[in-house]
């Protein structure tokens, strides 16, 4: 039976090939998006018994989407280590960016700054050499001095995979470290999607960052923890154990926990399962979970539409074989055998499509990850198929085989042998029941297409609305220079005026029409924290000339000037949104905000995210910002407005100007437009893919209508010939055919609109500037689908007009 099914498919290579390609595209797209969903949400860490890993959070942190907690400082971690062990192990880590370059333009390296028992607790073996140990996690380094472990990717790509790498030196922010090991290829860290280049012991952080080290800053709450439960330890027991030691971790008496600051520390500890790692640093799961699941649903609908199309093709193909089936039934074959053969043919087609889909899925998933990667988030996923991906593909393959194979198989074999033999495969042998089934499939196809295109329209219009949001600044001719002064020859107390000195040096570069130093720039990742925590305002530190460089108008008052230094009275500039919110009934200029005199009002500008819009913002002079932000700040931005041309053309001259001031500086360049593009990258990808899926659904719907109309014309050729012979007008024939096809399309459109009404609200969180039940979108999609259906039906209907009655009657 299998051999017979294979021979039957080979006998019609064109039809079989089209079906396989259609299924490969549908299954491949579904598998690709599921692979990314699997890597982001489902794939467990490649370590022994990942189900026993937990993070330490709180209700406050969980309420803000932080499953691993808001963070610990180093003192809390040190006290935790000194307590009697209550678990099978615990580890702490944070994710800084270190610079591999000794001077000049930066060579950033994603780092894991980890406790000494990080790899032992996880159970990660070395790929080469050894991994970090508790003995390495001491100030200044252990017996081997400061050591570092590199990732498999870094070893292969940056160190050429040399086995002689062990014992060689690697410079991190100017500090030399000895490479002692390489991690396995499959271990990408514990922060999903982030990956890492190097892993460094916590204790050696002061060698790299000096006073800025997490060991030296009690206000630095960036450490996250993973704990390995004992074999018989439950989540509830772990939560109880953690709460019992919370006062010890905080360093206070049990009755003083409520007085602890910051306030989030007094929230009772909560153990949270973490077999799949965390995403609290990058927020990837929060940002991408719904968009990816939405894309998975949309591409699933595309596959269903494709299955309906394939079912129509197979129904026509099976109907043309009814004479063959009649002969076989007359010779003693059972209907069960015929149905089984047709289902085997469907399974073979589906398996071939699944194999092609797996190949396509690898390319599509890598391209999708590359597109989802933003300016500050270079995604790194293990996209190799695991049992979930293979199982999903197998299930999709089986489901498609049943969806497009069952109806044609049953329908083609239900006629008695005498009827099937009389049919001889001709058009008139195709029953009205067949026509009704085909029409029903087209109705379903159009209904699903309407739902998909409506969703695509909402997402595309959302992206369009985001692009139309007034940013409040001109991004076209601004070059942003990110500067780190950690190794500069400057007294830490003098860094704020030093930042301005760097801006003054860059201002002398030919072609620079405006230069300003600042701690914050629009749409950088650092500005998104107030949005996450729903702060009522944004605080930005900027130097003189900032508003001119960015093209943000001052609508009242004055700009900052060099006279607004550390010894001058504290001043501030607020934006219009701030003035309206906090001073609605009076002029904001001359008022006091945060103990600062407001001297100017700037136009609204988007600083955090495009979705959040222009939030109330207070600008503080750079020279007066010593108390703002983390102590020991070494990083700043210098923004350069170019006279004309691409901002990138000034990078060489700006580099020379900075190195002339201090060769110890490190810096990197990006056009401001890159930040703008990155801010809507997620919506761009979702809109593009949704649009692609919608266009594919429209194409398939058009082909379906074309096919059913062509079939109807061929089936009614004799009838239409009689009508024309009896005097019917050719326009009447055209109307007759179009009426039937457009009626089918209208039924599908109505059902699709009803379905869309029930499901569109799911997209609400992803939309911007429109509502899910947007009547314009619904009306536009309905019109487009009906237009596509009319166009697809017109050409077969036009052929029906040209039927020669004599030829049609003679053929019967």
C-alpha cells in the first residue's frame, strides 16, 4: 500500500511538488517561530536536574515582572553565604559589560560576574581546562591570580579555537586576567537569550572597576541568585526557609525588617521555580512572549489556510480518480483500503513537507532572532531542534495530513462502483455534494483569512502609529559617542567637569555644528527603568547646548550655561508635560522642583520608549548632578550634530579629538537614528511578519476562489451551453458565475468578521493608537477580501462568457 501511494504521487509530480512546497513553507514557518518560543520560554538550562533550580524573589518584584527579584547587593550575598547551608547550593551573578580594548574605540564583551560556586552549583563541566571555583572568588584573585573563563563562542570566534588559549592573558577594562577554561558549547549562561563572552569571579571585580565595583557599593542591587533545592525539598519549604533567614541576610533584627531601605528589601522572600533560567536583566520574556505567541497563532492560521487549499486540490485530484476507485471497488477492494491509501498519500506529502519545513525553519528562526535583536540586546538562542521542536513538527505534520487528507479520501470513495464507473473522471461525474464540500472549504479558508488579515492590519497600523509619534528631537544628523572614563587620568571628584571638557574638545572638530555632554540620551536602555516601575516622571542629566544639538525647542526661559556649575544655585529645566502635570495653574518658571529653581521649559521629547510617549521630564545640569545616579559614575555621552551628510563621517576626527585629551579613554559610536530604529524594532518585525502572513493568506484565498470558480465553470459547461443556445446573454452568464463565487466569499467574510470580533481583543496589549475593534480596519479588510474574491472569480467567469454552445453540447 505504501509503494502504491508513492507511485501515485510520483505519477503527478507537478501537483505533488506544489503541495509539498506549500506544506514546507507552512510547517517551516510554524516550526521556526515555535523554535524561538521554545528557546525563550520552554527550553530548560543544559544542566543536571534543572527542575531543582529556583530564584529568590518577592511579591513586589513579581508584580513588576521580575521573577528573580529586584536584586541583592554584595553584603546581602556575603551574609547569605555565612549562614548554615539550607540548600544543595547557591550562586550569585550579575551581567556587566567589560571592554577588551586598552584604549580608543571599545571592544565590548558580555560578562558573567559570578560567585565561585557558580559552575559547580549548576553542574556545568568544562569544555577545556577548568572552570571557576570558590578559591578563585577572593579579592585580588586566588592562588592562580585573577582568572577568567571564556565561552565556547568566544573561544571559537575571537580566539580561533586554539588549544593553547589556556594560560594566555585577556585584558578586561585594562586589568589582565589569565584564561583557565572554556565552557561547553551548549551552555549560554542563565539569562535566556543573552549569552556571554567571559565569566569572572565576583571577588576580582575591584581589579576591573575599582570603586565602581559591586563589592564596594552597598547601593548596587544588581546581584541575582539561583538556588539548587535538595532532592526532597519543595518550593513551599524553600520559601519558608528563605523567610526564616531574611533578617540575617538584611543584617537586622527580625522586628526591624519593616524599617529596611530600600523598601523593596522588606518584602518577604518568595522562591520561584527557574528551570529555564531568568530574563530579568534583559526582560526578554516580558517583551517578546506575547508577540511571539501571537505570531505563532497567526502562522498557525496560515498553515490551516494552506491545508484547506491543499484539501481542495486533493479533492479535485481524488474526484478525477473516481473511475479508478470504481474499478478497484468492483474488483473487490474495500473502501477502508482506498481511504487508507489516500491517507497514506497525504501522510507522505505531509512528511515530505515537514522535512523541507525543518530545513527552512533553521534559516527562518535564525533570521527572526537576528531581526528581533536590538541595539542593546543581541539575542543568543540555542535553536537546535530538541524533542519539543521535533514533537511540534511531527504533530503539525500529522495534523496537516488529517486536515487536508481526510475529507478528500472519504468523499472520493463513497460513491457506489456503478456510479463511479459511469463518471469516468469527467466533469459531470463530479457531484453536487463535491461542489458543496469544495465551497464549504473555501468559506472556511476565507473566514480564517479575514481573521488573520484583520490581526495583521492592526499590527501594521500599530507600527505606523509608532512611527508617527512626535519624538520631540531631530535624529537625522546626530552622532552619539558613548565614553567611559574609568581609565582616564582624572580625579574621580572632577569627572563631571571632565565630561564637559571632552565635549568642548569634540566641539572643535570641523563639521560639528553643536556638541553637548550628558548622562542620558533619548531612547537608551537606561531611560526605561522609570517606565518599568511606573515612575511619575523621568529625570535626565544634560549639559549646556543639549537642546540645540537634539533640536528640542526651548519654549520659555533659558538653556543651561557654563555658569550653572556645582557652586551655583541648583537649577532645572522641565518639559511641557512636567509643567502641565505639576504646575497646571501657574507658570512653571520660577517654581521649585526637587529643590531646584526651574529656569526653562523645553518642548516635549520622548526619552524612555516610543510607546510611553513624552513623559513629564526634569532636566538637571550635568555640573550639578553629583548626587544623581550611581556613585563613581565614569560613563557619559557626547552628542554631536553634524553640518551635513552622514553622522558616521566624523568618527575618525572625533576619535582623534578624544584621544588627544586622554589616550586612556574608551568610546563607541552610534548614530542617534540607530536608537530610534531599535526602539521600534520589535513592532517592525511583528508587523512585517504579520503583513507577510496576511498577504500569503490573501493569495491562498484568491487561489481558492479561483479554483472553485474554475471547477464550477467546468462542471456546468454543458448547462451554460444550453443557456446560451436558448438565448441567454453572455453578461447573464458572467453574473451567474460571479454571483455564486462572491456569495461564497461574502459568507466567509461575515464568518471571519464574527471570529475576529471574538479574538481581536487578545491583541490589545500589543496595539498602539488604535483599538482592537477598529471599524475602519474591519471594513477595509472585508473590502479587500471581497475585492480579491471578485478578481479571482472574474477570470473563470469571463471564460464562461466565451463558451461556444455548439462545442459545449457536442462534448456531451
